[in-house]
C-alpha cells in the first residue's frame, strides 16, 4: 500500500486526470439527464453530452444553487427509482425546505472510500483506534467518518457528540489514537482533561486529530495542536458533496487536497460568476463525478477559498485548496463595513488573555448599528489588576478596528458567561432593528 | 505575605450575590472588601477573607476568574490624623497605592489599612524599616 491509499488515482498526471474527469463528466451529465430537474433544464437549453467536446465545455452548463435544491425538494434531482437508493441525509431546514441528498450503494461505497483515502493521507492507518466525536443522524460527519474509518480498517468508536468525561473515558478504555471533532469542541475538551488532571501525552495514546465541519483559522488549529501536543489535520466537506472526504490535508499540512477524480472544482467570482484568476479567492463551485443517485452539476457551495500554487511534497497531484476563508453568506455589514467573523476570530486568537469562546453581537444603540464583541477573561491570565484588563480591552479594540475598519465595542465577560458551543458554533447574533424590514 | 482575593465581575445585577453565595456555602467570612468598576461594564471585587486560599479555590471552582493577590496590611491608631501619618510616609517614600481599603478594629482602638501597590514586596520592606505595625497573615485572617 505504501504512502497512498490509491496510488493510481492520487498521483495521476495532469493529462491523465483531465481525461479521467472528462470521461466521468460525460457519464455524470448523461445520468443527470434522468432527473426531473436536470432533464427539464437541459431540454429547455438544448444541452446534453453532445455539447461536451472537452472538459472546459462544462462552462456551457448552468450552475446549481441551494435554492434549486430547495425548490425541487424532495425528489427533483433523483436519477433513479427511490427504492434503488439506500440512504438520505438532509439539512435541518430552518428556513424553508431542507436540502436532501440521496445515495445508492455505489455512492456510499465511493464516499466511504474517499473518507478512508483522506484519513490515510493525514496519517491514520488500519491499526488505529478512531473515535468519532460528532453528531450521528442526519449530520454527515457522524456516519461519513464512521463508514470511512471502517473502510480504512480502523477500530471505529461511534462516540457521538458531547459528554466530555465519557469521551475521555472511552479514549482511556480503548486506547483511542485518532479523534475527529469540530475545533471548538476540542478546545473545550482540553479544559476537561485539565480538570480531571489527565495528561494527554502520559495518560492517553492520542496521536492525531482530525478537525472540520466548522470554519476555523490557522491560529485556532495551532492552538489545538499546542494544547494537545499532536498534529490536527483539516477536513473539508459539505453535505451536498456527500459530507466529509471532499478535501483533506496530508501529512505536510500544506492545504487541502481536493479529490479531483471524484469532484470537478471551479473557483468563481460570486458576483460575475466568471472564473477568478488562478490562485485568487472566490466561491468554490463543484460537480460530482462519481455519484449516481443524485449527481450535482456546478453546485455553488458559497464557500470562499482559492487553489494553492505549487506541488505538494507528498506526491499527490490533486490540487490543494486553502482553508475556507469565509462564506459568501456569513459576511455581515455594519456601518458599511463588510466583515467576516473569521477576521475577528483571527485577531482574538492572538490574545491568550481571553478564552476560546467569543460572541459577536450586532445591535442598534441609539439608532446606530454597533458591533459588540464579547470575550471571556481567562482564569489563567487574570491577576486582579484593573489597569491590565483595561489595557487588554483597548488593545483588542484597536487590533480589530485595524482589521475590519470599524471600531467595535469590546466587552469582557466572566468565564463561562458565553453560550457553550455544542454543534456548529454560532458566533454572530444580529439583534439590529432592520428599518422597514 | 498576606493575600486578598480579587475577582473579575461583570457589573450586572445579581453577579455579586452569586459570589457571596459561594462564600456563604463554604462558611468563609469576609473581613473587608472593596468593589471597583470600570466604565465598560465590568469591575474587580477585592475581598479580605478569613481563609483566602479556600475562598479563592471555591470561587475558581464555581467558574470565576479569581486570584490571590499580595497585599500589605498595616495598623493605624483610630484617631484624627491616623491615616494621615501613614499616607505621609508612603508619599515621602514614593509609594504609589494602586488600591486601598480600611476597616475598624474597635476592640483594639485601631484601624487597619489594606494596601495593594505595584511593587508590593518593596512596600512591605519599607513598612518594616519604618517600624509601622504590619499585621501577619494569621493576625489578618483572624481579625
């Protein structure tokens, strides 16, 4: 097996990869035609496999959005009779219809294989004990990593989310070596290790962490690595593209290899829908190349990233994307400033005096929109000195203002005062009064 | 060295009460206190306790950012000019007081001044050299 899970696929030359993608794209378009949505759309626009003379011709096809998925809920994208499918995953659908993805046996096998390949690239092996700390059920991180780690051959513990003491007990009972969890949970789990007086290096066999499902900064990853004393590898996926196993970091941590034999990726300017120049940040648009029950063509992920230049020393030829720098839809605007929560987080992570938790509250105060940032005063740094705290507050204000070009109000709060972040962290609370809305 | 317990508190109704609840449950007695607030919605509560270590541990356990902070506690006569004589000395010695609070010890006809300063070790040394009556930790905690 050596260094790769699937050497032939992972190390294809550019021309081999292009030929592979072109073949798979034709199959995908031909399959998609079987679905009510794409069938109707292609007919109306006179599109079909005959239009595909080369890979670039994918640009002739219209993009697919989350709204399209919602409007054609639940079966509009299905290419086969429902009884040929064997699983679905869907979003919570807090606004309007949820989005649902169906899988047949081939799709699930293909997905599990991609997750296994991802874990292998990060350094996990069949000899590992893999503890999956995330919600099972509809959330794809649970079953996605479960089947992936099983496919890898690791002993897999479906630990589920929460209950930190039980998680640590499982790690000790079964000698867990690899953990997958969302980053904000790991920083919290560390405090429980501390409380219990358990030394990770001495008392556990942990050797590798996999983090994902929640946007996070490089500083946050570094912090997790420092706390646990082991490497943390970045995982990227989204439920519309199966879930985890879309792009993953290898041992060199030089960005995330996007599995291009299974997905065709484009990066576009979200306003003009035109491709951005190579290496620039834009919205990731993806086409499934190996999914049968519900292929998606040019799906707009809303995730912002860029292709990273150069080759990776690991020898894998699939292009790498940068960590997600934000989403086209989590940006908020205060006093005309476009702000991503990640910008604020990046700054806060440089202050060890404040905890890992923070909350951005957008409020209308005396008719003016204000950005209030609540941060917890860390027990480890508090010295009982008023001046030190005031100085800290002022430095946080200044650094955030320099980054986002808006002066925030920074409020120091007691440790534990902010809501505990269980699932995907909610970092922004918009309490503004929308005039005329 | 003597210690006070300093606690970070948000300036919100009910927050002080939660602190006193913790101390009451642990049967810890407060001998003196001062509460200061910044203009940004938070402040620091300083407590002179009969058992600072136990009090600080209990508050940390309850989730607070609480810390033991070194102080010097000096005795002064309970009469007009009592504080003045002390402060005059501090002033001449160039000592800058960061925070201070006082309480009466009626049965001794005296009062005590709790001093929190930037360079507390130096303050302690100066106080000793000047022959000012300094309370030992045990004397303070048994007030």
